[in-house]
């Protein structure tokens, strides 16, 4: 079984995702399956608001009214709209708050491949580099969103945290019923605090922090994903509060990406035409660069 998440080069991961069409979302298998190999990451998750959401989200004073506004029942745990982001659904039931597969993709189609170290190999420490590379590539092809695929993870985070995973019309109904909307969502702030789980070689027992260069690249990646999503949904959004939040998201993204324009020419194309293709090209161009001089002053001083 896998003892830790092995790093896979971002460039290779990005190239793979741009040439392979991702399959339809696979079913979730649950965080306990991941726990078998990723105990440290699982333990981090247990201390997060994501973990606590299963027992707490439905107790919010506006929960029933918001759920009812979707038209599919007052119970968050049974409401398909609420379940989209607030829970890990196994089968047809909410079994946990947002967990491993909420970010890394439903594992039913790739977990077996991900765990296959090769014939006779019992530990990831003994797996050959060539087998590891092919194993991760195969799992990725089957739908796994690897930790190196920062743009794809950023898409997932943005999709839920700014309500872009549901239809804009539905989002408007929920907002009117009291659902919060965060137009200032920023990936670094929400990923490098309580949810950070970076147990990488050579020290797989330490939850490693990013340096300024890494934070700056993630910051820009998050804004690239946010710009693409917000620009898209603004075309059909009609709720005033939702539109205002998405306009804020676009403005923040343009400010951040614009600051990197001098160092990363691909920023210009993304700002002119905020498509996923241009966003991925921009993120690929960030690799290996230290943009802390350009955007370091925009990085959050505290994390969620």
C-alpha cells in the first residue's frame, strides 16, 4: 500500500491533463479507504472545518431555509443541491463532510491502479521510479486529481467555495435564502492553513509549508481558475448578490494576474481571453518562476 503521496512533476501532470479527456465523475469510496495509506493526511482532515461539516453544517440557523429554497427538501444531508459541495456522497447518501475525493476526484475508478506498486512490491519505498511514474499517470488518466495538478484542484475549490458548481439561477435562490457567497475567495488563504497536508519526500512525516515562490505560484493559479469560472458564470447570472461576488472575483483575479504580466507573457492572453486553455498555459508558464516579487505583497498574512 502507498505510504505517502509521491511527487509527480507538475509539467508532466499538466501535459497529461491537457491531452487526456477526463472521464465522467466516478463514485466516491470514502476517506477511510484513503486512510489505509495516507494516515497523516487523514489525521489533518479530522481537524478541519471540512470534517466537522458533516455534524455541524445542517445545524446552522439558516440551513433548513436555504435547503428548502432549492426545492428538494429541508434536510441538507438528503438535499442533492447541498450534497454537491457540503458532503462526501457514497452511493446516494451523505457520509462525511468534504473529504479527500472532494478535491482529488471520486476514487472508484482509480484507487486500485493508484495502489498497485507492482508484482511482489510491498512498500512504496521499493517501487521503481519508472513504475511509479506510469502508475500515477494511469491513475490520473482514470480520473485521479493528483496533488501536483494544482489548477485542477483550484477548479474544485473555486467551484464550491464561490458556488460555481451549481447553476447560477439556483445559486441565486440559495443566496436570497441566506446562503453566504464569498467573492473574495483566495486559494492560498484557504489551502495553506488547517487543510494543508504536504507530506512529501524526503521528510514524509512533516507537514511541509510552502516557500514564498511556491505560494506565489499557487496564488496565481487560484486566480487563473477563479477568473475562468467567474467570467463564465457571469454570462448567465442574474442575482445581484451573486453577480457582485463574481465581479469581485474577476477584479481580484485580473489584479493578481496583471501584476505577473511582466514576468509571464502568457498572462496577457489569459486576461484578454479567460478560457481554460489560456489559464492552463499561464499556469504551465509559472513553473520554476519566483513571482514573489510581483505578487508577494498580495499574499495573505493569515490562513483559514
